[in-house]
C-alpha cells in the first residue's frame, strides 16, 4: 500500500514522499527497500539513516536522516499497528473431523477447532475462537470470543476465559491448588472445588500454571500479561493490566493490584498483598503488605535502600579484613598496657 494510505490508517503526518509503496515492516537492521521501520531512540538515528528502509516512523522529524518519515505521537505503538496490518490473518479451519466436540457443548460462529482437540460436555466456545491441536477444554468451562488457545493447552472444568484471551502452548488453567492437611502423620489432600476466572484481553505465556481456588475463584484481571513459566496458586487475585515476567511465583490467597509490574523470578509469600502500581525487581521476595513504590531484594525493600545495601555487601570482604586488622591492633595495645 502507499505510505499515504498507511498514514490515514494509523494516524500521522508524512514528511517526504507520500507515494512510497510499503510492502512490510521490520527493525532497523533487518529492514529492506519497500519496508518501513521506526525510531524509538535518537541515539539510533545514524543507524536508521544508513538502513535500507524506505520510510521511518518517528516522534519528531529528523532532517539529517535523509529519509521519508511518518511523524506520530508514539512510534513504537504505531509500528505495532503496522505489523498487525502486514501480518497474515488467521485462517478459519472449521471443526476438524479428528477433534472431539461433545454434543452438549455450545460452539459459536466462525470457531476453528483443529485435530485432536477435546471439548467436554457443557463447554461454551465464543465466536471466532481458535482451538489448536491437543487442547483440552473441561466441562462447564467458558471460553470467550476471539480467543486463541495454542497447542496442548489445558483448560480444566469450571474455568471462565474472557474475550480475546491468548494462551500459549503447554499452559494449564484450573489445575488443583496445592492444599493438604496433616492428620495422623499423613498429608491429606484438600479438595479444590473452586474455579478460575480470566478477564478480557489477558495473554498467558507458555507453560504457565494457574491453580483453581479451593472454594470460590482464582481471579486474573483484564489486560494482564503473564510471561512463560509463571505459577499462580489457588485463590490468588490479580488486578487489571498487571505484568508478570518469567518464573514469577505467587503463593495462595495473595492479592496483586492493578498496573503492578514484577520482574523475573519474583516470589510472593502466601496471603501477601501488593498495592496498585507497585514495581518489584527481579528475584525479589515479597512478604506481607507492599505499598505502591519500587522495590528490590529479599525480603523486598525500597529500591534505593537495596542499592545501598548491595554496595555494602560487595565491600564485606574488604571490611572484614579491616576489622581483623583493627582487632589485632587492639590486642597489641592491650598487651602493651596490661
């Protein structure tokens, strides 16, 4: 399409040739003639000027770049919209004869169910949803409209997924919570009879486990994004638009607010609470109540305090040596004056 058509679709002002033919989008290093790229950092302007891209999406016009530019408020977001325009749309595959779909299941319009998927009794699949091979949908489970469930996803019984939810391969939603009671020297399983409710526009990475509640529901708020290998235990409540990076572990009955960000391998103890807008650095440990702020360390502390503590920790061998030297001097003085 012409650049002027693209500008109308995503919004923006062209500085240069509006008749350029745009056939795709790519990063600065990979972009070829006929493709458009974006500039997110002025430090990369020189590299962008030397690229083969036919056009550049920018926040502010850069005269020295010597290329046609599309000026927008948010170049990265505009680039995302361009990628969406040029990506291949999902093909409607219908319902495979090699899939099992219960006669008691309710299937919406335009649903694609690939071979070897299993749809249980009383399951509901919303319009336009895509179910890839090897997916299991349990009984009385609801999957909303325009969802994508990639191969080998398990969504067990009494789970509700909102609209436009994406679940990547190998994830399990509705696995039993980790609950046992000790009686006469043995661990007895506590029945996990609750469910899981996932809001709209949630994306769940590969090999994520979200446990069902003991009673009630484990809740994932709308717009939340969950990276690969995350563990969310029973009765956890996660707010809207929260980000959980890889290998985060959240223990049972914890509450995570809206717009929270957790780095990789953050651990959250059971019955903890994290307020809206908190940011937690990688490998931190959360116990109790964490108010809005930026935190690092285990146990988590304000990030600036953690930086100071880390600097002191690095100097411990040196400080220990000085302490030993001072101890020897004190002993020498004591012997001299005794």
